[in-house]
C-alpha cells in the first residue's frame, strides 16, 4: 500500500502536476461553469484520469512481478486476493500494459464529441461601457517643412486615414479648492451665501463620487482598502487607511435603510433562489463562524449575514408565504412553517457525478452528457425567445424523456452504496421530486446557479479581504453587496446610483418616499445649481431700502 501511495505522489509530481487543480475544479467550480468550460473540464479530467490510471496499472503489475520474484507463489496469491477485493469494492476494470493506448483512443473520441457540442455555444460579450471618454484629435502637418526641390512649404491636404490610441490620464483624483461667493440685492434685504459642495458625510472632505468609487473598488472590484491606499499614493494622494475605513462605515449607515428595504421587497417575490456560504469573522481576537445568505429573485438580489445556519434562522430570514423556494437541497430549508414549494438544483446533482468521475469515469461521464442535453434544450429555448407556455411544452416533450433516461440509467449501475457513484445515485433519488420541479413551472430554472453566481463576487472579495473584524464590517458586506448586485440586475450603473443617492439623502430626501430611491425606481436627476442655491437665500424685510 505504501508503494502505491508513493507511486501516486510521484505521478502527481512528474506525470500530471495539475491533477489536484483539476480535482478541485471538478468538485467546487463545475456547477458554476458555462457549458463550453464544463466540456473542457471534462476533457482535462478524462485525460488526467486515463493517463494516471494506465501508468498506475503498469507500475502495479511491475510491483506484483517483483513480489513474485522475491517471495514466491504465496505472495502472488495474496496479491491476487487483494486485487480481487479492490475490483469488488471500486467496481473498476483492470487494464493491461496496452491500457495507455486504449486511453488515448478514448480521449480522441471524447475530444471529437466535445467539439461537436461546443459549436452550438455562443459566448456572451460584455456590454460596452459608455463612461470612457471619447476624444478626437487631428495630427496635422506642421508648418516649416520645406521641399528641397521646389523650395516651397509642404501644405496640409487634410485627413487620409484614422488611427486609434487608448491612453490614460496621469491621475483620477482632484484636490479641488472651491471659492464660495456671497450675493445681495440692491436694497440688501435679500442675501445669499453659496453653500459648500455636497459631501459624502458630515465633517468629511470627500465628495459623494469619491466614496462611491471607494466602495465599488472594495466590494465590486475586490480591492482591499490598503491596496487602494497604495494606488492613491502612486497618484499623489496620501490618506490614512483608518480615514478611508471611516468613510466606508459612514456610507454604510447612509445606505442601510435602502438595503433593508430591498431585502423586504425581495422576500415578497413569488420565486426565490437561496444559497449560503461561510464567512470568516474575527471579533475581539476570537474567530467566529458566520454565514452569508444570498436571496435572488427576478427583481432584486439581497444578502444577510447570520451567526449560524439552521431551520430557525432560515424561517426568520425568509418568513412564511406562498411561492417557490429553490435551493441546493440542504435540509435547513425544508421547513413546513415556510409554506412554500421546493425546487432542487440539477447542477448540484451533477456535482456528485463529477466527484465520482475519478473512480467511475464511464458511468459518470454518461450521466454528465445526459444532463448536458437538458441544458442544451434550455439554451435553444432562450435563443428562440420562447414564451413561458411554449417553454413548458418543450420541457414536457423533450426534457421529460431525458430526465427519465437519466434516472433509469443511473439506477441501472447498482454501484456500491458507499462509493462516490453510490452517493451520487442516492442524492439523485432523494431529491428527484425537487430536481424535476422545473418541468411543472416555466419560471423555475433547472438549477440554483443564479444564487451561486451571486455569491461568487462576495467570496472573491473575502479571498482578498480575508475576514471582517467587526459587526459594522458585516453590515457593510450586506448593504453594499445588496445594492451593487441589484443595480447590476436592473442595469443601473452602481457608481452613478450611489453618488446620486448620497446627494439626495444628504440634501434631506424624506424617508417616507424611500421607495423612489430603490434601483428599479431610480431615475438620475441632473444637478440644478439654481434650485440648490435657492435653499440658502435669506430674506430680512426689516432692512430699509
């Protein structure tokens, strides 16, 4: 056994150095991948699997021959018994010395099949950003160039073609000095003193756009504050890290009520995708376990941080009411008090078959390809722009047959119960009613990937920020991730939204009209200096004319 473990380690170091990375991707990233990336991952896993198994079988045969030469026929019988037990437990096929050649042939077939499936996939291009400054200049012929033949100056004859250049300004920060003027009428009874610019918070010198950019760089671009401070130093702005953190904390208090209102409205939607992820939280030097819950609907995306995860916490977060709750199948969401219909996740079921890909490659790959067929049907329906009723009819005709084939094929394998394939089949049978719920409702997706994608950005931020150190830090994670994600969903620019809302709240927007500031109701108002100046006009009729 020690020799086999040594061989596996040696193969990981020499023959296939990236196999650990492939296994990690198959376990944790596969449910969130698009189809083209998923096929590439299948190919990489199949190639690594076949090469490692062929080499390992060859080394194992050599090891058995050496044992036979050293210890005689008794060791051969013991080795044969051990091999028989391994075959019975793992249900794998033993290959001979020509297994590597067969593996390469199988790999060629897999690649050919993957190319055919990949041709129908269209990659989405990001939406163009209209915030980039467009500038047009002319490179004219300078004066003073004299022709040596005719002794005349070379004249500019106009444009002959265009050239493109992408440039950057030396600094994006401005230390602006504003001279505030005062005014008076002829009689002196009406006076005005121009107000200072709107600040992000009282007592701060930062503009609303500065703090909005600071928040977006941290929570949307995953840049910790200390990295932003270093970038500011490069551009000539020297600020303390604590000053920047205080600016974010004040902004958290400003937007707390808006994020809370988004979450309240989000829970009232008829279909809700929910998922959670571990959040590192260190308070007063002690490590605590927190969880970041994500709630996704067609209208909004909201987040909540809780100290744990159980049925009581979920019931308090979601509340009771009719609707569809789509999760990954975790039992904390199965609560009768919620009074909801439950939908499962096809991607999580597929993840279990990815985990069995190492031990049962042929069986697992067959199920994965069948599941890919369901996603192909969904992809074609989106491309055709089918209505909900047409999508439901398509699912009842095509997807029902594929799902039935998946269940029958998986149950026909009869794998060992404790094997990875046995766990995959058991998960499928236990959650089959939830996984197939999308066949009854055209508004329900086959998987819970919308919630998985919504958690990706906060997890990436956590990877760079490592942990939160206070309750206010958790509140900032809730509020700003809620607002930024909802703005993205409503196709609203988060920077313009945060800047405008900061100005309106600081100018005294009534809380009774808070719904007007929500991302799906928000309309950018152009700044009107005249209206703002009229608020600071003073009239004193006692002054004689």
